[in-house]
C-alpha cells in the first residue's frame, strides 16, 4: 500500500524531461497518469528513485488532424479522447475502445501515452494502434524517432523504448471515410483487463471487403497484430467461411496466460469469438 | 384533563415514527457529510503505527528472522516476533472454536500471508519500509491445499503444536489434520430409508471459499493508560463485549480495566467478529510503549489472512418416492477450516447450524455429518451473512432439490411445492431437531410464482431450447428457483454460547425528565441502521417519538452486555430486549399514571402515546408527562426515575424464509450470464422498517450474485493464494448488478415480543442457490446434473463445451 | 529523498505544506489536513472510496502522489455541502432514498455523483450505473444509490429550470 521513497521532478518541456532522464539514468521513471505505475509502486513491484511527472508539458497534449494524419499527444487522457468530437467523427474506434478501459475516475487521469508505452499486455490501446498502423513518436536527449506500433512490443513490459526515451505522441492516418470499426472486449466486470479483445478496421467495396486490419489484446505477452487473420477476409464477402478462416488464423497466433479469467483454451476461444463479433460489427458499420 | 385538541390516533402514531414505518435514518447525517467516525479516522497524541511482516509461503519452517536492518531505520520503535510474546503467553490466542491460533508465527508458518512479525513505527510509511527490511529465512515444506487429501495417511503434518492431542475441543480427532467430526440426526434410519427408496439422487455440492470483503478493512487503536491501568481498544469489533472478556482472560488485565469501543464500522458481514493477531499485537505494543498504537490492514491482507467464508464440500443424498415425496436426506461434509479452527460458531456447534439443511421441506428422517480438516490456508470459515453455516446448508438442499427434480423429470417449483412444510405443521420440528417457529410457505411460493408468471417463463424456455437446437440462437435461458428457510437469532443460552458467554442480548433505556431518552444495547451496527430501527421499536413500546430516543451501541463501559451483531441476531435478540425493556418502562409509567389520575392500574389502557382511563379517554397522561412525573412526583412504593434494562434469553431461534426466482440468459459462446430478472420474496415476520429491509435485501442479493458468479479465494498446490486482491476478487460494480425486485409476506414469529425474525442474511442464503439453480437449469435439458460455483465465464463455457454445444 | 513544497486549495481553503513526495494524496488529505471524509478501501485502485474532485474531475486520490496535485483545486465530501452548511441535493437524496448503509463508500460515491451530474445533468439509469462504476459498494446493491442520484438530477434540473 505504501510506495518506496523517490525524488519528484516536474519539468515543463520535453527537452527538460529527456535531459533529466539522461542525467538521472536507470532509476528514473516518467509518470503520465500514473494509473499503471503508481499501483505497481504501491505494491513495491516498481521502486524508482526518481519520478519525472510529465503533466506540465504542453507539447505533450492535444489532438490535431492535419492533411490526413491524426496526431495525439501522449498526455491526452482517455476522457479527452472520448470527449473529442473530431476523433469521434473521423476515427470512432478510439472512443469505443476508451469507454471500455477501466472506470470514469481512471479515464480522467490515464493517458494514451501511458496506455501504449509501458508494454502491459493488458492495456487496450496498443492493439488499437497496431490495427491502425500507428507510429509512436519517441524522443530522448539524443533526438527524436518514430517506431511503428506493430514493431514496438517485445515482451511483457519490454518495448522498443531506449534509454531515456519518452513517447511524445501517436500518429496515424485518418481511416478511410465509410470504414467499419469495432473493438470487442470480453471482461469479467468494469475495470477488468480483457479476457480477450479484438480491434477491427475494414473497408467494403460493394459487398466485398477491400481492406482489413485486426489486432488482439491480452492474449499473449504483447498485443498481436493478426496479419493472417486480416488477409483471410480481404477480397471476401465476409461469409462464414471467411470469418471462420479469420478466427482460426487469429487463434493460431494467441498465447494467453492462464489466470482468473480462465484457462488458455478458454481465452484463445474467446479471442476467436471477439474477432468474429468485431468483424461482424465493423461490417455492419461500414458503408 | 387537557385542553389542547387531541391529535388523531393516526397523527400520533405518525409522530412516533415507530414500528412499521420507513423512517429515514439518523446515521445518514454524518455519513453523507464525511463526518463518520471510523477506526482509521482516529488520531491520538503520540500514536504509533503497527504493520505486519507476513509469510511468503503456505507451509514452511522459519529458520531465522533478522530484525537488525528494520530496527536501524529511524522512526522504528520495535519489531515483535513470537519470541517477544512467549513470556506473556500471547504468541498463541484462543479462537472462538476452541482451538488456538498463532498471533505471530512460532517457528513455522501455516498459510501464505500469515503474521510473522509486528513492526511498530512512528508512522505508517516508516512501518511499511521497516516491514520490507525484516529478513525471514524459510525452509519450505509441502503444502496441503486439497481438503479431500487432508486425512490421507501420507498427508503432511500441519499443526505440530497439536501433536499427540487425540481429543479436540469437539471430540476425538482421527488424524493429525482432523479437527472434529460432528453429526446430527438418525444415521441408521436415514440409511435405511435411502436403501429402500424408489429414487435416490446423490451429488457433491461444493461451496467454494470466498470472503466477505467489506470496503473497510479490519483495524484497531489500542491505548494503555499506564497511570490508571486501563486498556482501551477501539476497533472493528462486531462483538465488543465478547472481545473485552476474551482480552481480559488472555492478558490477565481485570475486565473492569478494559474498555472496548466499536466506532462506526464500514461493513462487517461477519469479517469483523473474531479476534485477529493485529488487535493483540497492537495491545501488547501499547502496553509496552505506553502510547496508543494503531493497526489497519490493507485489502490484500484482509482478503488473504482474515476470516474467509464457506469452503464446504457437501455430498448430499436425497431419497424420494417415484411421485416426488422426499423420504430422507443425508449429507456428509468435508469442511476446510484452514490452518487454525477460528470459526466464529457457538461453542456447541462446530459446524454451526448446518443441520438446518432439511430446509423448507417436510423430510421425515435425516442425518448430517461434518468432518473439519486443517489445510494450509487462512483460518476462519463462518462469515459473509452465513448465520453459522446456514448459507452452506441452504445451498446444499436447494441444489439437491433441483438435482432430484432432474432425476424425477419434474419441474423444480412443483417438486418444492409438493414437499414444503405445510402451514398447519407449525411450529414444526425438523428431523434434525430444530423447532421452526412459524411460516406459510405455500402462500409465499404461490405469490412468487404468480409474480414472475412462472408458467410463461417455462413456456418461453421451451421455445428457446427449440430455437437453440434449430441453430436460431446461441443463448440459453435458465430459471432458478429457491425456497429457503434459515435459522437466525442465536440464541437460547441453554445451547448457544460464544466461549461460554450465553447468547442473550440486552437493552437498557433511561427516560429523561423532559421526555426524551437514551437507550443502549449489546449489539453493534455496521450499516444495519440500529440507531434508527431500535428507536422505532422503543417508540412504539413507550410512546415517545423515535427522534427523541438516542440509541447507542459499542462502548463496553456504557452498553449492557451483549454478544454483538452477526448472524442476523440483533432484531431477534436485542430487538426483543428492547421491546421488553420498553414494556418495563410502560409498566412503571402505568403505575405513575394510575397515581396521578387517581385510578387503579387496571382502569387504564394504553393508546399509542398515553395511558387513558378506560371508558373515559379525556382522562389521560402522555408518556412525556409521565416522564416528568417520574422525577417530580413522590409516588408511594415507586422509586423515582424512569429506566429499565432487559437481558433477553430467546426461547428459540427465528426462522425467516423466502421464495426467490432468477431468470438468466447464457451466451453459450462466451460463458457470459446475463441476469434478466431477479424476484425476491422475503418473510421476516414483523417488518420494523420496510425501507431498511429492502436495502438489506438489495445488498445481500448483490453479495449472492458476486459469490455465485465470480468469487473465489483459491490456492495453488504450492500454497500460493490466488484471487487475493481486488484485481481478481470479484466485487460487482453498479453495471454488473441487476435491478432487484423485492416483495414480502409477513407471518410473525409467535415467540418474539414483536414477532420479528431478522432479515439481513436471508438474501445471501436464498440468493446464491437461486443464481446457481438458474445456471444449472439453463443446461439441464442437455443432461447437466450439477456444475460448481462460481459460475464465471470460463466455467460456464466449459460446461457448455462438455455438453457438446460450443461448436 | 527531498521534501517538496505543496500548495493546493482544498474545499476552498489554501493549503501549503512540505511533504514527502511519495505521500499519496489520500494520506495527505487524511493525515496532514485531517480531512477524513474520503476513505481507503483497497490497495489496487479499484474501490473508489478515496474519490475526490480535482480540477473539476473525479479522481482516485489513492493513486496520485501529493506532488501531482500541486496547484490543484480539490473538493472532498466535506466541501460538497453549501458554505452555509446546508446539504447538497445529493446528500439529501441519499438520505431520503436510503442510498447508504455503513456509509464507508458514501463520501467517494457522493463526490463522484456530484461531478457525474455536472458531466451529464440528465442521465438514464444505465448512464448513472456506468458513471459510478468506479465506486464499489457492498451494502446497498447500488439500487437505492442509483435512485438517489436520479432523484437528485431531477431536482437539480427543476431548480435550474425555475431559475431560468
């Protein structure tokens, strides 16, 4: 219940933050909304000696749509994502997913950066970002780079972030107008991580699926971009054979942990059900 | 003669806000403004904070404990281990079940998170740091977590402190991990009836280990006043007087030098009945340091080390004629008690009132036997609105009725109706020896079935099953029926005692000259609203407005002795004491009135708030007037003042009952169960405050939902506890909780002064079987006889899979 | 570890103290400021008993360090009543409709409901339940809490209409 001791820092710019991280080294962690890190600190599973609070950095906030690209600052909260009418109009899967994360209090404080950057396989945004083929903008004192969301996750709590790097924004192309979307998440109760969840984005060309992008949450030690499952429905009429193939392909790449949510067999099965239902819902929403 | 216009009887009764009205609660003023007074709100000058070092293992020897680094931390005052408590003979404490429990682990640990050392520091942050610095070395031992293996010949020895003890507190022990065997009923007669029966159904019904998990955890502040020699302990105590007596016996501090105070308690549900190591360690720490010491556990500690509930493996056998008349019931239970038997049961009942397991049914012969065993799990067992194992008993019989119904291929409601105890049979003595006080079961059953249009539900279900077979839907409908009878109001002193303290209860009331009053009882509310409801009982008895009657509980220096609040005993026992004390007040007031009105006592009659002369009602004295007179008049033969005390020894337990019906829809592909409808009809006898009764039912049903659908504290084979935090332990939010429909009938208890039976635990007792029966019912047509709780997604799906319908 | 200077407004009063940075906001409120309305009910950020209103948002104060609340405006249950001590419509409604029993979750619950009704002044029952899903209760089964919030919303909306 009581965290260990640390020194607290609150820089006012990205440069100041990365410079601090460079000088403080390994024992420093950034805190965004804190609702992943602080619970771990209270259980003393994380014991940083320095905490760098990002909340005063204006450059990390904001949602902008420019020239077909959406850029969301890392410190944008889930509540802000939900409230954005611009995002709801152009990319409704974000609001749908955010509303399925945690509870109202946590959404007021939890950020998209926190949700995608720490490598917790239970978080929902990573799979979403992979489905959208998002890029993460990361920065340290040496400079700035982009990492594809689909290449960012290595293992539970291990990501492509290098020493002293912080994620400053996520960026992705505005989905095609008329696209279908769905985030299907099975969970034991509000506030629980997914037993399994699937993000689906697709476009239809008449009765045929023209593009598709499927990703899975919490059924492996990283989010899973289901490339084969996506391919299995492209060019089809989304008939039951196509859906069956997509489900089989998705289940083939899962490797869920057995826990209170159920045994491996069950969670894999649910992943398949979520994929099927997400595809059906996305197709119904596509125009 | 009074010259004010006399308000009507209705107006006068309304002003009293007495029995039967939905009086708004007096407690709410402070709670809605954040002015509650809970234990962690307490701050005393110089107060220190205690925190535990807890075992990493489920079963291990402690080879060394190194306190050096912890003691070196600035702000750390002391680190206590069993070695420090041994000279005081406090390293073990007696449990409520006649066993002993380690206060601090003595050379070995027996369950994960068991208390090993108690750190005392200047504040809770330093204490937490110090806990991390205590080094404990262990030699791991094989863990025993399967109750069915506890009595195997090669089962590990858990309780080395009981070596050689072949006699336990409840009779002979057959094995080093055996605690007791307890039985009731006619074993021979039951076996014979089963052997001769047309139909016998047998099933292993397991009620998994769960935990009451009130939002507030357990805690205390202990303060030894070295000058006066008085030890005061404020804390989360559902039975403050019992704690005082036990504290005196184990510390050798005279009982008048101990004061126990229960402040506002944030939910008890049986979790706060027993004595925990934290209380003893805080008291010792205060005695040693001379300053107050606070101990508050966190939620993980609460879930994994304090009194769990249930963990009963019940093999039921039920015999019937081919026409569905039940002829016998037998049940054998393996009761998993964890590492110490700390069950909060009355002394003579090591399996509580499990023998209520013939339930609402007229069963001619029955037998039950319970073997209690030790395992490497946390101690406890009796908690969570269970009324002493009544939840277990009701679950078993309600499931067995459904299992029998399947076997006979009859409707479960019909089978129940056929076997319900009939109205004419009350008072009814069950085959296991309980005398049920009153009931009209068939009326309740009929009302419930009509309210939900049961026939239409079954017709809808038939159509749904056909549609499912045709591939038109992947949803299966289930209807669960439960008709429970429970036994509460412990209890008659001749057979109910807690550590030798008879389970009477008490009420003391003192009327002030200006007509308001203070009443104190031996019970203690943890949300049940006693300050509101006991004032209502008294208001009706003595004719003073409830708002003019302050009700106090929980301070052993002022409250009359009582056995506390759990097992729905407050209304049946303390409520009765309140009524009786009220009647004593009224009896004295009658004599004063007779004197003032210059008539004989018998010439007076009581009318709501006054005594009036029979046949001459303009001649009256209100209770308010009589109160002043008691202080003002010299009435011959009568002492001044107006107060009374009643210690009430109930002649019997009370037997609330109910008919609950649950409708669910199961998504076969995900295992998700949607509760479409839940109807609960309760009969708790006289209804003191309908609003509060409804609230109790809502809360109990929500606990039942949680238990049936997702709660489980389990252990892996290494003894690691799983589900021990709110990350996994299922507490439903407002989203998962359905809307509850409540209804009632009202058959008073004939032996209770106001006919009230108590209701707090009924919804948990009846709710769990209703949910579980519904889930089982959803699959019954496919051949399912029984599937174990909790009915969480994966288990429901596995059931579907085993029946070949998951596709 | 160096202490940090913390300045914030709590229930309308400016507060300035030096604090250990690892102090959780809930402990700062309860232990340093003696504001014991918000409670601690768990250790994994689930129960919501610690809910406060921070810069116009419902927040779990057990999952925030005191430094993160530097410069913030915090309202707890103690600040929900009127300045003249009169009860908020929600506090009245909770009592009127039996929306509490043991009272332990109540400060967090009412503080959350207070903000919920500002976010959504006319919520359906479903929206109320979703809106309070971050606040656990073991006593009431939520039904009367939902009723109390619904009634309070109606009363606040009528008062608003009357004022307009």
